């Protein structure tokens, strides 16, 4: 069936389209009787306002774009929940796209969101993103962008982050404090800022405790998967039998490593202690349970939307937008993969 329009209602009641529009909006210059008749008929006919027309008039789409590296990751699923919890309160629809850690796909998705006339964009960068012109070009058009988690320090936009360097330092210090003497690091890819900062935190903790940094103990991987954790566990056992502690960039890889060590008869934490990062729900289900850094995904999502909403309101009022850095706290969750 063809959607009901204001004209359909006006013809049935024998009044002007303008009067119908005013009646639905509750204008006082339309009589109470007419307002009641119009609203009753609109409800009977299941009239819905033309969102596209409203958007053109208000210059708002009431939609925002969200680009994340991967949806299935526990941390990003928590971020999505946090964003949507706030967006619904403000009447915004969230268009969620996944970059699959691809710079080229990320660029295409940003273009798509702009073509869909989203009001603003939230983004966590793909691992492969080293150039940021596709982002700054959109910002130059006046479109607010807020980055979270995987960010670019040189892009002058608001960001919601954690102190990755401090969190990694805490994780490594915990391994040292519980007796580890030879600590490896499963780093992750080279490019993302959070991967860089976690590596630097690991390295600084070693240096501050008088331990020699050994680059051969840093394992770099592009895909943060369970299988990568298994593979690096085997490498540790064949290449560095003296390693007694590992700080891992993300929980999924750490869980893969624990699984392989269990398979090989390695006693965790007696032989090797392991600390992960993000506090994925499986961290408490694996045996032994994984000591990890708790990363507040839901709160990060909430704060990212709130900041974007503030910037959307400022833009509407033609106010200057000052980029803001919002840093959230992390904490170590000690479980059974490290000694007490």
C-alpha cells in the first residue's frame, strides 16, 4: 500500500495540508476539535511522517555511523552496546560497519556513510590504516568524527581511550612481582597506536626493574586469533625454553596460548605465567582462568557517543568544536594464570 500523506488526510477532512500539519504538531491557532479529528484520522490511517522530508527540513538525519575493525570481538561488541544504549535515548539510529582491519574497506565505508548523510561518525581504526586523509577530508566538510580505542594521535578530533602504556606496564609489572625473570610479549601488529603503546609499556616495565629487553622475545602478528596464540606458544617452547612469563596484547591470543601449553603439559602458572588484555568473557572460563587487564568497552561506547552528541549540538548552534581527549581507567583482574 502507498504510504499515507498529509494530503490524504486533508482531502478526507476537507481542510488544507497546512492545517493538517499544524494540527499534528499541536499548533494553538488550530482549534482543539480540528486537532483531535486530525490526530484520530492519522492514527486510524497509520500515518507516519516522511523521515526524508523531515531530514531535509531540519538538516539532520538522526543517524550516526560506526566503523569498527570486527564485530565478533568481545571488546567491540561491548562498545557497540554502550553506543546504542545512549543513541536510543537521544533518538539516533546507528549504522554499524566492519572494516575487517582493512584500510581500503575503511575508506569505502566512510564514503558510504557520508553518502547516507549521517550526522556524525564514530570510528576505531583498522590495523592497516597508516594514512588519515580520508578522515581529515570528512572533518574538513564539517562532519564531526570521534575516534575510540584504536586512534591516530595526529588527527585533531575527539578521542575516547585508555592509557595503553600504563595498562601494559601494570600487566608486565605484575609478572615481575610474582617472580617472572624472562618475559615475552605477544605484541600484535606494528601499526595501531594501542599496539605500539602496549609494547612501550611492556618495555618500560622491564627497564625500570633492571631487566634486559630482548627483541627476540617480542612476537609480532597481524591476525589476533586463537590459532596465533597456539602457534606462538609452540614457538616459545622451541625457541625460548627459559621464558617464564608472557604479556599478550589481547585475550583471544592468550587463550590460544594457554590451550597449547595445556596440550604440551606445561604447568600454568608454575612454569609459565600469562597476562592478557581486555577481560573477554572467556578469560574466566578457560582453565586456568586468565589474569588480564580489564578494558571498559561498554563505558567507552557510552562516552564516545556522548562526546559525538555534544559536538553535534555544538555544530547545530554554530559553535566552535574543541577536540577532547577522554581517558578511561583500567585495572588488573588477577586469576589463576599468574602466581599469587
